[in-house]
C-alpha cells in the first residue's frame, strides 16, 4: 500500500502527516507538530532539531513513504505568464528565459522555477509561475533531511492548500473560492475559479513578532500588505493578533471585492493557525467572531481531513491542511503537479519561440533555392542548345550538310578533324570531358595542329624571312618597261647582266640589284625614251635606286645604247599581283 | 545524445530544410557560375568569334592542302633533283642542266642552300626566252621554298651582237636558286 508523508515547514512551526491508501481515499496513519519558541538559536536549526526529536520519539517508520515538503509561501514569488504553446516540455525549456525579466530582485540562476497551468489550449497556455531562491529551498530541504526526512519533492503551501481543498470537494466548478492558510509568519491566499487555480498571494502577517527574512514583493501590487510596514517586535501578542486579524480581514475584503473574475467568490475557506480575532469555528464548523462574514461571504473551515482523520479536533485538522495536501501529492493527487526539486531547467527560450518561424523560413529557403535551381537549369539547357547550334553550323560549314546537300569548305579534312566535328555536332556526348565551348576550342586545336603539320611538310613554317626573289624583281622591272609601250619606241634589252639578291646589312634592307644592257633606236626619241624609262622606274615605290649611266651613240647614229643600267628593287614593297595578272603553266 | 533527445518534428524540419537549402544554394551558385560562363561564351567575342576564327583557319588549312597537292619539292626531297626535274618539264624543255650546290650563312640563324644552275658544259646552251622564263617561273611556282636569287641572261655564246645589231633571240642563262632554312 502506498504511503506518503507530507511535511509543512513554517518559520517556527512544522507539521507532519503520514497517509496511506490512495489519493482518493487516504487514511491518516500518524501526524505530529513541533513548534520552536521565538528568540534564541537559528529558527531553522531549532526547527530541525525539534522535528528530529519528534520523529524519533514517535518512532515513525517512513522508509517506504513518499516524502513531500511544503514550504512557506512567503519564500516564493508568483508571476502569471502566457506562452504561445502548451507543450509541457517546451514550457520547461523556456520558463527561465521568459520569467527572468519579471524577477528583477533575483538572479535567474539563483532561483528554481515551477509552474502551474491555469488555462491551456493547444496553441497557448496561461501559467502561474512559482519562483523560489535555491538557497531558501535548500535550507528547508536541509531541515527535513537533518530530521531524517529527506523529501522526494517540494512545493509551496499554496499548492498543497489547493490540493487539500480539491480533495475535500470544496472547489465547485461553477464558483470561485478563496482558500486561506494563516501561518505564523505568512498567510497564503489561493483563489480557485471553476475548480482551477486562479491566483496565489502570500501576505507577510507576522503573528510571532520574530525576525524575518526580507519579504518577497508581489508584482504589480504596490499597496499589498506584503510590502506594508511590519509590526514592531515589542507589540504584545494579543494586540499583535488583533492587528494581524484586522489586516487580514481587510485583505480578504479587498480580494473578495476585486473584479475581473469569471465567477464571484462564493466561499472563503480558512485553515492554519487558530486566530479567534478573525474567526472561530465550533465543532460543526460554524463560524463566529468579528469577521465571520466578510462582504456577505461567510468564512468556513478548510476541513480537508474530515474524512481522513475524523478523530482529530477541528483546530488540529486545520493546522495539518498544508501537510495533508503535500501528502496527497505523494499519493498521486494531481490537481496540481508541483515540482520544486528541479535543477535541470535550462535557460532557453529564444530558439523555442523561433522554432516555427525558423521552420517556415527553412522551408521557404529550400523552396526558393529549388525553384532557382530549376529555372537556372532550364536556362543553362537553352544556352547549351545555343552553343550546340554554333557547333552544328560550324560543322556544316567545314564538312557540309547531308540534309541540305551542301559541300563543306574543308572536303579533304583529316579523319581526326572530320570525326571530332561530326561527333560534337551530334550533341554534348561527343566529348564528355569538355564543355561545348571547350569542344570548339579542341576543334580549333586540331585544325591548328594540321596546319602546323602541313607547314612543316611544305617547309614554310619558319620565322626566318625568305630571300627576295630576283625573278620577282626582274619581272616587276620588265613589267614597267612593258607598260610604257609606244612611249619607249623601238628598244632592245641586249643582256640581263644580272639580277641578284643582296642580303641586307645593318643599314640597308634586303634588295635585288638588276643590271641591264639596253639599246634605244631613234634620234631624239631614243634619248627621251631612255630618260622616260629612268623617270618611270624612279617613280615606282619599290625601286630603291636607279643608277643612270652615260649613254653612247650607236655606230652610224640612229640611236643610243647604255651598258650597266642599274636598278635596285625591294620586292617587299611590290604590291601583290592581281589574280588576273597571275600566270600559270 | 542530448541533441537527439531534444529533437522534435519542427527541429527536424528546420535542420533538414536548412541543410537542403544550403545544398541547393551551393548547386544554384554552381549553376549561376555555369550560366554566367555560358552567357560570356555566347557574346560576340565568344563562340561567334571562335567559330569565325575556326572557319578562317579551316580555309587556311584547305589552302595549305591545295598547296601541298601542288608542291613538287617537299622538305624531304633532293633540291638538285627538283631543279633538274623542272628543267625537264614539258613546258620548259631545257633538258639537262649542270648544278653546283653550296651552303652559305648569309642571314644569322639561317642556312641558304644555293644551287647554281647552268646549261651543261659542252652541250646545248641556247634557249628561247620562253624556255628560260618558264624554267624560272616553275622553279618558284612549284615550290614555296625555292627562290631564284640570281639571274644572268645573255645571248647564246658566240652570237653576241654589237649594240646596234639585233641578235638571233637565242639565249643562255646562269642562275642561282636558293632554299633558306633554319640553322639546325
């Protein structure tokens, strides 16, 4: 049978409840309470010692029990929080990140955060976040551990209170309730609406007048009692209780009259320290006292242990409610699922919030790049076809087209050129190692290679300038003479003494030197003809020098003759002959 | 392992899509490079110019092939044999000639092989102008390597006329044909 031990640790008071059975039908097997006096040693040390002694003396056997600890609500900060998702794992991932800015008084690394879901839909959740300083929690866990009661988990009084009220069927689904636990230092107010947790507040109402830790300020409530000036320590106990009761009554009134609720608060359930200055309950639970009814709402006892421990007096049962609620959690009650013994909450949040946008962005980028790739692929294909058209056109030009029955300009192309050109004209597969442009370059290389081979074959592939042709020079000179026609009258070239190539020197280029012996018949016409010839030769741009020689009269007259008529010619300056004037044998 | 534990469908989609997008981005980049190269190739200075150049070179090759077909004196042939074969050509009909070969380095880095050609000593040495001019012409026309670099044409020996006389139009010759090639 499952056993559960709930411990409530206050400032000077601790209570313990041992249950077995189930969460629906628990049985109280044992309980104890300890209280330490005000003043003296450290209150937590004193409480640990007192608890340890009480456990030992009661001979409780708790080895197989699930131990749950409920700590003072005044140690915690409560913050509502809305998130755009409801997944618990995801909430845990972002919790610290989201709540950090709401807890300016603490370093986020120094606190432990828990949360209770107030409302949730698949796409959003409304949470009540509970934050407790690690040091405070560790100190309370240490107290329990020193007493031999190391808790398996911890929570605040408020969640235990809610669970106890839920077990006691005090939370109607069509109304709101205010649960009040009067502690020796902190009074906890829990509002439940429609059976769900709505809000939690912790009021610093010190009944004992003991030194306290700095109160935890509530968010957005500057007028809260938690921040009100504490009572001086020297106020007498009765007066202190009266003042506390007055303050609590005012706070209850304010809570009851607050708006913005789905349901009006129909009942106020009170438990914890007996405070007759506020309200007193008889054995039947009827309320009497100065504040038995506040704003027309009667106060009633939060008697959650009525069925589990009917043998106990009501006042005693009311003091055990938080420990009872914690023990219910140990038995598996899950109205709330408090879990303060957690150290593994990551400080994360940005990424989780960005997950969906990032996923959309990733898919968008993937789609965009894929679309770009497809578009570019199509364009590349089109460009390849364009290049293929150039290659086919070139092939038709070189080798001719069988489809159009046209002859190519290179009918005697070697097989290497012919085969390659045909292959690449068929498609890119003709040469898979090269791009289409490189295939053209390769074809050019093949043609250049064949040109080089033929130039070698013909002996014309040399950078050395060939000697000038004496035949070309002589032909050019004779062509001038021939072209003068009748202007020269009757003449004869008696001898071509020489037409000889002369290699150039440093100061003079290559040339051909021609020496002729000529005769001109006629009287005056002969001399004029000679002079005309000289003048005509000198006008030629390719004639570099004309050596005029003295003329001699022919024997018996009738003409002149000249020997050694010199003409220097640079054949490079001779314009190429027109095709019509080219001869062939 | 922690990474795998924290994976959910959204994160798998994020990782997968970003890896896919990066991969596709790389492929798109490569495709863009290829496209830019193809565009560059298709500019007038690219494939069109290359094809034009290629066709010019093809024409040059065709021309060289024609020349090679006509070339009578190829590099591997004997020069003096070539000269004699030209002299014996039907349109020349000079017949036997005497040849003397000499090498001369008239240009730095080049050797001029000079073949001096004369009618045979003691034989027929009178020719018409057509025979001599055809001989000279075919020496150069049948080979791109041969240049006639010296020509002397005189009336046939013993028929030398005086300046006022008209000769018998029979001539003899003395020529040099030069083959220039790089010095080995």
